[in-house]
C-alpha cells in the first residue's frame, strides 16, 4: 500500500461537498478552508482520477515546523524530481507539496466552446453532488445553457471517473509506479455502468442547445441526455422525485431579462414537489422571486463573482 496525504483545492464554499466526495472515494477526509485534506492509499492518484469537485491536488511531501523548512528542502526536492515545490507556512507550521495533477482538474476536455458565462465543471458537479445525488433518481436542468450541469450529472449516473483519459504530473515523480496507476485506472473504469434514469436538459435558446448537444457528444454521454427546447415555465419534469440543478442567468445588475428567467423557474417549482433543487444564484436577491425559502444558502465564488449555492425542497 502507498498511504499519502493530500490537499485538494476547490472553489470557496464547496469544502464540505469536496470532503464528502473524497470520503466516498475511500479516503479519510476533512474540510478545511479552501478545500479538503485527505489521507489514504494512492490518495493523490485517486483524487486526480475520480474527484469531480477538486480543482487541484497537492501531494504532501513534508510537514514540520517552519524553522525546519530550510533544512528539509534539499531532501524533499529530490523526492519532487522535476516538479516545482509548493510551500505553505501557517502558524509556525510549514508544508512542502507538489501539484499532483499539473493542470486544473475542472478542465475535463470535452467543451467544444466556452460560452459567454462559463461555469466550471467542478462547480457544476458540486451542484449535482451537494444533496448526495448518485444517479439513482431522475435529473432535470431546465436552463441548461451549454449543458455543463446535465453532462456532469450524466457522468455521475454513469459512474465514469472524470480523469480516466488524462495524464498527470504525478507520473513524473521519482519512484512513480506506472503499473500501479494503471491498475487503479482499470478498477475505476470497471465501475462504469449504463445510465438507467432520465437525464433531462432544456433551454429556450436554440443556439445554446446545439452547443449543449455538441458538448455532450464530445463527453461521450449524449445518448444518456434528453435535450429539448422549452421555456423553464413550461417544462414538465420526468416522473420523480429526483434532483433539479440549475444555474439561472444573471447579469452584473438586477436586470429584467434575468428576473424573467427566475420567474420562469418560480413557475416550475410547483411541479417539483418532493424534489431536491440546487440553484446557483448571485448574492443579489434573485432568490426572492422564487416561491420557497431555501433550506440552506452557502456562499461560493463563481469566476470571482460572489454567489450562493441555494438548496430547496419545494
């Protein structure tokens, strides 16, 4: 076994969602500001291959007192090989780590084009996972845009680890065991299954739907998603209950077009009785247009914009 300690970074506000996900991956994890610390066998590779919420994975190579940092760096540098060391000192303690992924994990590689208001795949995954949805019940995104949330939901339902087709910086570490990594890839790949629940995605914009279908095809999951052109106010959810996850449009200011979209979502709420609903909204009061109070409202950052992950149970 190869026990490792890691720190996984995520968007501020998503730390508990990330820690819960890492625990489901078999790691001992706890939320900490900016992400989650975790420990377990092949923790770095496991997180790089299978975490949907993490944006980066730092593999801890050394921890100790800040006054010991100078003496530790030469030996640790040998363990890091060609990878640059990441140093962190806090309260008299220090860590030396390497970026195990090498490139941001939210870049899944299937986006045909970045839209005008891109939503990181990792944040989309958090909207899907925040209520523990595991692909065993129906899913709906009534304002799907370029399809990011619905695609992440379909991949969750298919149990397809997001990093299976990628290479990672950890593969250049001295002593890396390629055969061990491939065995882990194979075990994760073997968990894949056909999607057995309805995954519905709709939008009123035909151009957005065309892009969503193109992205779903690039992700290899188009056959699992039912796309339709419809206004959210008219959408009929699949037989539920299930999960509705949505990122309604919002501008820099509270404008009438965005307000109309939120009113359309409000019109859908009565048809979502018994469902879990997760909504990414700006910290500017649009949620007052919805006909229910959120069960929880967690502050998060979306591309530097202050937002909240709102959870409802209509």
